[in-house]
C-alpha cells in the first residue's frame, strides 16, 4: 500500500496516538487480571468459563485489530521501519497467533502446548512503557555477563 494512501495514513495516525497505547495498556492489564482470576478447568463453573472465554475473545479481537493497524501503518518488510523489522511486533504476533490457531483448530493435539503462550501476553505491556522496555533490554544484554559469573 502506498505511503500516502488514506487508509495507511489513518493507521499511521492511530499508531502515533498515545491514547491508543494507553487504551491497549489498560486492556492488557485488565486481561492479565482476568487471567490471574481464571479458575482451573476442573474448578470452573460453566458461567465462569463462559465469562472467561468471552473476555479472552474480546481482548484478542482488540489486540488483533491493533496489530493489523500497526501492520498497515508500518508496511510488512520492505524498508527499515517495517513491521517485521521490529522485534516487539514479532513478539506481539507470536502472542496473538496461537489464540486464533487454537480457536479455529481446537482438536489439534500438537497445538495444546500453544496454550502456554497465554502467559506471555502481559509482555505486550513492554511496548507501551518505554521505561520498562529499557529495563528488559538492559536485562537481556546483562544475561551473558551474569552467566559467566554463575559459571564460577
């Protein structure tokens, strides 16, 4: 899509708007609280399970729309600011895709392990909080030095 296309221009405007980041952050935090409060499958009542599934579905729809807007705004891969050139975008995609795979193919036995990816969804907050992003990047850069100390 051309850079000056009206749809892409609108998507860029949305991505640059701090209010969208704040809204997505609030949804992520709300979703994380629901994940923490979600009962185990054998303890869940049908009402709890339905509410939990509905909250997850609504959040995943919102996250998918937000990811789609970023994809259109950034372009896919052909330039330096492209969607797939940003590791945080790839992490977001890796967190959201398993939900849709499991939704459309629930009977696939090999896909059951993808449910563990749900625990990574709160990592999406890193995108919205630059200070947290700096801390995580610094920690990741420190891991090699820490591993040499641990080896002593």
